C-alpha cells in the first residue's frame, strides 16, 4: 500500500539562501517578525514589513499573500500565510495554515517547495504541523480523475534551527498515512467492498501481521451481528485483524474501526441526500489501518491490535428486518429496530473479540451517529468512555495532535434507553434524544470491562464543503490522534 513519494530535506541555511520554486512563510497577526524572517525581509528591501504596514498582509489565520516576483533571495516565489494571533499558535493552526498554502499552489507541478517552521511553539509540534499540513494540502480527493488536479512537490525543504531527523520521519509517516486514510474514504464504494478492502489491509506494511476472516470463519466464531448486517448485500463480509508487535509481551492497545464500506441504511433506507456520501462510513476502519501503518513506519515501541469489521449495508432480499434478534459474540441478544443503526452492531462483535485479547485499553472509532453532529457540530468528535482517566488521556492526545474531541456523559440511567422486551437490549433508543450517548452505551455492553473510549467521528471524518485548508471528502480524521496516542502510550 503506497502513496506518491514524499521527500523531506532539512536545511539550516538562512532563508535567503534556500533555492526553491516557492518559499512558504508563516506570519502571525501580531508581534514582530521572527528573526529569520526579518533577515529575509532585509534582503527583500523591507517588502514584508511594507505589506504589513499598508494592511495587505494581516497575518489573519489562513490569509494568503503570494509574491511571484522576488529579488535578492534564491527562492523564485514567496508565499506568506497567516498564522493568526501569536497567543493562539498551536499545531492545529500551523497545520491548517500550511495545508491552505499548499492547496493554493499545487494545481501546478513544482519540484521544490521550502517550508519555514514557525517559532513560538514547541519545535516538534511546529514541524509536525507544518509538514503534515503541507502533505494534506498537496493531495486532493480526485482519486479517479484522468488528469490529477493536485501535484505533490518532488521535495519539501524544511527550514528551521531545530528540525531533527526523528521528527521529520514522524511527519513523513503521519502525512503518508493521512493520505492513505483519505484515499480509502474517497475511493468509490464499488472498488472497496469488504473483500477489496481486506486486500488493501494485507498490503499494509511488512511489519504488520494481517489475518482476514471470511463468512465461514465469522460463522464459526459466533460473529452473528456482523453476519446479520451483511445479509442484504451480494458482497460477503470480512473481519480484518492487524497486529503490530514491537514491545515484547506487553498487552496491546486495541484499535477498533467501523468499516461499513457503503451504507444504504438497509431496509431502513436512507434518502438520496443522506446516502450520497455513505462511501465514507468506513472512515474509522481507514483511520485504524493508517495509524497502525504509521506506527510500523516509525518503529514505535508498542504493541497494537487493530480490528476492522467490514460489511456493506444493503436492502437485499435477505436483509435484516425490523424486529429480528441477533446474538453477539459475547452472548448478548440484540433486537434490531432500525437497520440504519448497523455500525454499532458490527462493532459489538469486534469489541467483544478485542476485549477477549486482554488489551491494556481499547479505542474504537466510528462514523456512528448524526446525533453527535447535532450535539457537537462537524469538527468535533464525541468521546464516550467507561474510564474517565483513559478518556482524558485520549482527549489530551487529540489536542496535542491538533484534533478535537469532547466528552459526553455516560451516566447509568442512559442504559434504560436500550431496554428491550424480547432481547437483552435493542439497537436504538425510543426516540431521537441522546442518540449519540445511547449508541455509546450500546457499545459499552461489549467491552467486557476493559478501559475503553468510543470516538464518534461522524462529523470530522467527512468534509461536505471545501475550505481554505481542506478539500471536500475524506479528511483522515483521527489518524494523527491515534499516532500521538501510540507514540506516548505508557503501559506497565
């Protein structure tokens, strides 16, 4: 599994001596110019200072000012991108700024683009923000265009005094795997049905063991919830189990990702408007695969277990009917009252299997509920947990990685929403209130008491509209968070 080659070259040289097609500079909204930028500006005859003085260069976040005719420096062109207020500088703001910068210039092919790493931020966070953001901005969603709409530069020169090889290696791995996750989400659904998706998983990385269960093995293993959801499709289900072992006999961190490769809603059929982007309903599985590949590329000293149940949810003649009862792998019976609440069903079997492997912790990621988007909008994931300490560690990792998650309550009274008269529980609550939480409470029934976090990424996993920093389509949401979590994991 490969993407277009990405090459980073560190350079301690003064900015005016860096030869490149474009030199990208971050400019804050307030404060003086960074010393390297001020030195560059003196070679430009004070052009940057003049632009600030007359108001053409505001430093407002994501504002872009290109200078295509520059003299006195070796770079052919200069691109100034706003970083926003100095006090608000973070990996997230730097990431988006450099993504916006590269989105604006990669409609043409350039050999060499230089990235100037901002100061005023932890050096590693600044490098990761700039470099991973630049990679995001260099790849578009046009995975099936006959002529590419975006061209990644042949080389990124990374200019800064504290740019280390180890941080650049991580930036390369994160950027590469972020692109893989985005491409998986953007791939047409006919090209990534469960069997095809599983083939991609087999090619993930030489250091990642991949086991694929077909429908016969799923039947033998008691995965009736996965099999039930898949009944309406002509494409058989798969369960992918990934293992990255690089920490002796330590218990693994289990990452579980929802993999509905297309979601029609089943017999609870979606409308055309609701269905048009449902090729993205496997974004959780894509994030898990990408993060495990990144860990292998970075040689992280951790053990990771990745589990991705893969199905199509279709309304064929054998499809689940409302009122059907399924038995999950852990023995709990589930009354199905909405076939469009299928993600929690396949995750039930996957989480039960994950818990049996005695992991240190579990994180599941799923484009699970529209209710979470109503509660938190499209940029923030909902975080639900049975262990507030673990939940806070995951949320802190997301914040460091430049992503956002917010905790939702998991009080015991929400369990009442799932009570069924004919089975152990039902797959939806009695009404639309608290829908994201009732889904989280459903999943909690299958984790066997293991410390667990559920991330509902329905909002951030898919961008309906493009922005300065982001394309429409798959975003690669929470790949960076999972990498940060794995890189900082402390397991006794």
